[in-house]
């Protein structure tokens, strides 16, 4: 570990790796790509650290908003900044290929 790296960040990245490895292992066992698998992976992702006190392995019951907690205080300026930043970053990964039987 690099000096000065917050332990919370290390734990969160470790959770991402564990969740991804779990998902890949289940797919290798011929388990269907399904909502159940996504929930399993989400549960592993949030098992320790940030978000662990919420509802690991469950879908949100409330809407997640960018730039405000409700429509009345939504910041259009902030949304434009986030969208412009994401668009200028370009694709982060090659496109997925799905093959069928």
C-alpha cells in the first residue's frame, strides 16, 4: 500500500474486487446474469465500509439526484458540469460483446 492512501479507499477497492470476482465465479458456474446475481454482488460491495449501514444487496427505494436533494433545489449548472466532464473523459472500457447459443 502506498503511504498516505486512506484505509477507507483501500477497503472500498478491495470490496469492488471481491464483488467482481464473486460475479465472475458465479457466471463461470453457469449462473444466469440476473437481478439476484447483481444483488449478491452489491451485498459484497457494501459488506464493509461506506454504505454498509444502508441496505446491502437491495435496490434503492428512493431516487438518487444529482445536484440537489429534491427537484426544487436541483442545480442545472452542476448537472451540466458533471455531464460535460463525463463526456470529455470518453469511454473508459471497450464495449461489451454478448454471445448467444
